[in-house]
């Protein structure tokens, strides 16, 4: 079975500072990896995904993530955050052979302060 | 533009009532999903449908049923609502295929059972 761990439930950061949201996963088979964002009172939106190829993945709104197979991690980074980045961020995985079923982490609330 | 709509943003029901949550997608997607979102638990899959009248249980199907009579519509049914079903419910849809297909999410229905 697959599982996803997001150790930080909340990350406060000042505007224009860099941020890293951590995600570790566990799986005995190959997986695809995702980050989703949920703005207040909205559904989830895909930020970025790793399917294959380069381990550094760029997404929307200036976010990027790096797949590290040896550490089973997929941390999300942004070099300079804006107030508008305040949202909840979810890491998710799916098996390559059963790619419809997403397994989500518990979420990290990013709080950007002026 | 891709669109998944849910019939209500907020819903308040009483214990024991039968509750219907409706989801409609306009993208001609084969797959549709119902998730439950709770603080600290992320999103958990309740039911999945890969075609009209076809369904599969997700990770937490107890207390729920679903109906898919038309391709664009997927209903979640709480036969007898209980207070522990107070939660945010998210619907999603995707294309069906052997490789990964992005899931598109609706805005969610926040259900309170009193």
C-alpha cells in the first residue's frame, strides 16, 4: 500500500521569503507524484506533477518540486512567496499501474504574512 | 474550460435524514470520484465510478452509496446521516486510460449533520 506523510501541518512565512513544504511517501511499487493547492473556499487545483524524466518539476505560480527516489521525497519549493500563496497544499501519489487512485497526505497550511 | 460543479456549497441536515450530494461534469469524462476532506486527514476516497452504472468502493465507503445513471452526473447518498459524517465532500472527474489522467475537482460541499 502507498502512504504520504506531510510532517508540517502549518508553515508560517513572511512575504518574499523562500519556502519549502515537505512530502515523503512510502510505496513498494513505482508511483506518480503530485502537489495540489486548495485556496480558501475552493476545490483542489493541480500545481505540478512528476510522471517521469527530469526529477526537477516546475509548476504553476512559480512553484517547483524535486523527486528524490532514494529519500522517497517530493518537497515543494518557491524562492519568494506572495500573500496570495496562502492556501492548503496537498501532496499525493498514485501507483503507475493503477493511476486513477490518488493517495493524499494530510495537508500543509501555508500562511504568508506581510 | 474544464468544469465540475456540485449542487450545494453548504448543507445542514439532521441525524437520520437521507442526504443527496450531486456532482456534474461537462468534460465527457468517464471517471468520477467522491472524496471526503477532514482536517489532519487530507482527502480520502469514498467511491469511484469508471462508467455509467459502474462503481467501486474506495477507502471509506461505510455509510455511503452512490448512483451514476448518466455519464455527466455522479451522486453521493447518505442513507441515514450521522454526526460523524459532518465533513467537506469533494467531487472530481478524469478521463479513463492506461496512463495518468488529471483529476479535476469541484468546489466542495460542506455538510453539517446536527
